[in-house]
C-alpha cells in the first residue's frame, strides 16, 4: 500500500504501479471454470449430483475407447466435464478474447454503481495489487467486486448465508475469483482467523447501525487492530440509511482523508444505482520511527 506521501510523489511520475506476480490467463480461466462448477454443485441436491455422476459414467461406457476402471479423481473429472457442458461454459479461446474488455470495465467504480470519487475509489489510488482488504457486511457487496477487479486479496465477512452465496456466485460469473474468500460470521461476537496484514477495510454503515453497541465496539476495535499503520477504512453509507459520518466518533485518533469532488456528477448522479453514496475514508496514523505501533481505539 502507498502512503499519502508516496501517492503524491507518484502523481508526478510516469512509473508504473508495483505489481507482484499475477496469474496467467490460463490460470484465471481454470479458476473461472472451477468456481462455476463448484457453485453449480452447491446449488443442486445430493441426489441430483449422484444422478449426474451416473450420466457421466454412462457416457464413458458408451465411448468405445473409454476406460472402465476409474479412481475417484477420474470420476470427479468426468463429472466436471459434464457440468461444463451442461452450463455451456465457454472454451479458453472465446473466454480469452472477452476477458480484457470485461476486466477493464470491472475496474471502473461506476460499473458497480459506485461514486467515481467516493471513499473506495479514493482508496484505490493507494491500494496495490496483492494488498489485503476486508469487506464487512452485505451492503458493501459492490465494493467487493470492484476490489477484486483490482487484483486485491479479498476477504468478505457477511452475516447471512444467502448473501454470502450470492457474492460467491457473482464472483465466479464475473471471473473475479482469484484471491477471494467469503465467510459467514456473527460480527462483533465471534472473530475468524484473518490473514495479516490488512491494508483496507470497507464497512457497510447500515450494518454498524444494526449491531448492538457492545458488538459494534468489539467489531471496530478488532478491525482497527488488524489494520496496518497507514492503512485505510472506508465507511460506506446508502441513501435513506444511517450516514457514514455518524460513525466518525469510532475513529477519534484516525486521520480523515479528503475526497475529491466529482466534476462529472450532476444532481443525483447520472449512471449511478440508487443508494450509492461516497462515504468517508480514514487512515490509521503511522507510528513514529522507533516507537511502538499505534493501538486501535476501542471508543
């Protein structure tokens, strides 16, 4: 992640952003197939899956060159090939031709109904591929897709299984599955083991309003402690719900990052989905050289 000083220095430079090793198109395509196949398996009953397995075996037996002695790995491979055919998933060639344009569109906040100059869009200027982000709450679902399109390692913490499944299915359909996981948790009551460091946290302000005060305070203390010094928190509100500014008191010693106005926005925001809002962006203070790292507030 870039510090504010590094961001300002880079603004006048033509040097490309740092990029760690990225998966090849072939690897991305393989991930896309696996995710679509697994999503399909999870949506059908055990009986239907068993029936598909029998159909895959029958197709092999009808093949004069087929093998009749199968281990578990080969059985699973046959089933996956049958599901790929049933779902009419594209081959590598057609997928490869479509992917670059799709990814370019997915990296624009407005593609997901988000502000071009909102809190997460501003955070993208400092986030680099391979950084780790947490998305908290189903109301921040669109943020998850935008971050995934920017090659961020992503962990989504969601309070209900249907929303979690919906995000997983959309990630697979959009070829956004690299470095992504979604977990169903009771936020503020139980905290999963999260890989450190965390560079960015995006939080649904509506979720914070729904949590009882003890759970909300516990969640925020945990999230702030996970975040690296200089890391960012984007609190996202929605039109008609509790404003993101309501929760500034939870960050008494964090620095608020100013958002640049969007010169292209007129009135209620043409091209944006109803409910999009810019939110607020906050930065955890950097520790002085040689001093212990700043501890998260439990306010």
